[in-house]
C-alpha cells in the first residue's frame, strides 16, 4: 500500500532539508491518514480558530503533525474529530484569522522552540 500522504518537495525548497511537509488527500480518506500517523507514533494537532487549546500549551517535543486547513474552509469536521488535539493561535481585536502560511510559520516556530532549536 502506498503512503497516505505525499511530500511537497516543490513547495519547501530550503525547508525540505530539515522539515518534512506532507499533503494528505489525493483521494485518501482522513481516517487512513490519521491511522498512518498513529501507527507511526505521531500526534496530530488540528488548527482551528474554534479550539479552546492554545498552541503554546501543547507539547510538540515529540513526533508531531500540525494539520492546517485551507484559508477558505479550514479543516473538515472529520479532521477536527480525529485529531489528538485542536489548537488555536489567540487573536485580539477585530482579527479573527491569519492566512495559512502565517499560521504554519507560527506553529513551526513553536515546535522548534520547544525542541530547543532542534528539528
């Protein structure tokens, strides 16, 4: 069976040397991707503005999958239910969301910070 994900090598030229970026989908059901993550001991963190857990309170020191949705629709209900935790970046004022690249950078920075700068 082929992996439930595919690398995004063309979209992370410099980061591909130290960060594994995967895109799920390609017809693969969310449950299959989640099963693969669990089989490999990887905790999944679903990002959503509706979460109660702050990203800074999560433990990213072990193998972690930070799951990002699209800017238009976010993550599916299936992903939100299947993830080990739902997390958010706190917002203030009139801002209720950030673009997905900014959120990814913030989440990745936090994981690296928690690992003492080690990927």
